[in-house]
């Protein structure tokens, strides 16, 4: 899953997103690109896309739905 996220200004925010998503069972890899403002998550069951997006938003970031 790749999504555009607004409000990732620095490495601390990047770490915050990675740590939050890393707590979800089924998440294998999290990549945050500060330059493009995107978050890429590789995951398996039981994690779901809805759960991952909710986690990002609960961490204080806004997903830019396209």
C-alpha cells in the first residue's frame, strides 16, 4: 500500500509513523519518503489497509485521498 500523507515535516515524524505502523500485527516493512510525502507499507494478514490508514491518522497525520 502506498499513500500520500501530509504533515511529515522531519525525521521525528518519520520515526513516529514507522513506530506506530510497526506495532500492527502483519506489517512487514514501512517506508516513509519525506521528499514526496508518501508512506509505503508492505503487509500481510491480519493487517488491513483500513487499519493501516487509521493508524497513520491516529498518529496525527492526514492521508491525502486521491
